[in-house]
C-alpha cells in the first residue's frame, strides 16, 4: 500500500503527475487520499465535502462498506475468467439487473464510453437485421452539446472542439439536432435510414442542461412512431441521481426498482455505468429486450473484463444499497431543498444568476462569460472553505454530492456555498 501522507506533500504529488502523466486533465489543485461517505481528505489531513461524487460514480458515498466488502470477498475467491467460460456470479448479476430495470437482457461492459459504443453497434445491427436498412446506411440522431465519452466514434458527433480537433477522420452515420427540440427530432426521424435517437435525459457535462418536462415523453413517442430505437445514456444521470431510478423515468411513481408504470418513458436501449459500481470498480451495462439484444451473436462483440465476477458482485451490492437506503427519495427531497436554498442565495448576490437541475444533480450559472476564470476561482475558494466542486463549460459549476448525504450535512454545505459567494 502506498502511503502518500508519509512520503509526499500535495505539491510534490501534483508535480509528479505533471512530470510523469499525460496532460489530458486539468484537476482542481487538491490531492485526496481518503474518502468516507460524503467526505474526502487531502494528504495533509484537511476534510472536504465532495460535491462532484466522481461525476456521479459514488452516489452511494465513498467506500461504502457493503460494496467494498462485496468486492473484497469476491476478489479473494475469483477475479476473472474471461467470457471463454461461465462463472458463478455473472448469471446471478444479470438476473438481478434486468429485473431491477425491467429489461430482458443485459450486455455487460466496463466503462461508460464502452457501453455507449456497444449501444451504437447494437442499434446499427438491429437496423440492418430487423428493420431492413441497407448495410452501412444506418443513421443515429444525437444532440448538440452531448457528452457520451471520448472514443473516436463518439467524438465524431461531439460539439466540443477540445474533444474533437485533430482526432479525425471521423465516423459517419450521425445526425445532430438541438437538444430539447421536439420539432427538430421529428424532422430528423423523417429522414431515410434513421435507426435510433441517442440522448442524455439531462446533459450533465453541458452544465446540467435540463430539458422541458415533456421532452423525453415526446421523444419516446416519436421514436415509436417512426420505428427508431430510443437510446438513453444514463451513465451519469441514472441510478437515483436525479430523484428517480432513472432520469428518463420522468414522473414515474416507481421508488426503488422499476415497476414499469405507464408514465415511464422506457428506452429501447438503456446505458448505465458510474454508480452501477458505487465508484469502487469499473462496471457498465447495456440493457435491452430480446428483439434487440438477440441480434448479437457469439464473436460479434465483447470484452475480456466485461461481466467479470468482481464486477457482478460489486454491481449487485451497489444496486442493493440504492434500494435498501432509499437513495432515490433522499435525492429527490434534498434536491428540492438545495435548489430552494440556491435561489435564496441568488436573490442576495449578483455573482450567480441561475440554478437548475433535478434531484441532486444541479448547477449554478456564474454571472460572467464562459471564457472567464470566475467559476474556476470560485471553486478554489469553495475548496479553501471545505467543499469540492468543479466548473463545466466555463461559467457553470456542477453540484452533485453523494446521495447518502443528510439534510444537516446539506445545510452545512449550503452555508459554505453562501459564505463563499457573498465574500467572493
């Protein structure tokens, strides 16, 4: 075990990363060494509230003992067989997750980007073999401002120049429309050879861009009308983060597991990741019913680590924590409180102009241009005051604490945010 607290200061550790690591991230200058629940500690021992949750991977809180124990116990028994053989965990996990979310089958992967790539391949294969679209002609509709990952195919339809520039040539086969635009979606669906619509129910990386209340319902209905697959990327928004089991659920009355209520805008393909493991292990999944999933045959898609025993044990434990600890309801209740408190602060300051979000996925918009450093500097002050958050798209700060947070802890964080904004 590496004990950074005994050997290196924060400054030294940041210098090591700068010298020996690729410069593909721009982290907030804080070096963390421990996490528990809603808290993290730096190598000098200072404690912070985590208001990013590893981009919603640790919905269940840092180092949740139930999830960690499941990982350790499985790691002591069997870690990896590859899919060349059966193992005694995968089938149990597959039964658990498909019943949890109301689908026939799951295709297990490791990362969110892998799962998105899997969904794209699945949609195209379905289009050729079930819809009769000519091979290599299928098109998938996506939204401007999307963030689905950074693989070559995914950045081909990205709006982010930093993610895209000098990485071509790009993969064809995508139609880009404005987010939250039902009319544009229907016009695109009328084009020839459209196989599906890939969408984030809330655009997290774009600044927690929350669509109109009826957007997802209308999108689901239009995909059905035009026989295109509705593909929901819930890698960041899924698994209780927005105060529902899935963000695409809308006003569904399900609480802890999918009960297929009539108001559920069930996607044809569901993409999950991040909180599927509670942040302790890379686990992602693509879910669909038999008509779609059965187009994949042996040798046509897979992953050495996808569906490994540790991943299966961890995911079952992570989903059980969401169910047993009522994290959906907690996110819904605390989210309402948080947005109300942020609105109160906004009325006292010219620094912040808006709060938006759902559940405990929220953002504030700083009263400055996206090219300014105001939001970054505000996050540095929040760090100094004991709360960690990160800007996105320049002048937007995303707030997404672990869902195990209590109301008392939330109000302490509100006080930190208020103090920081009013003193900035």
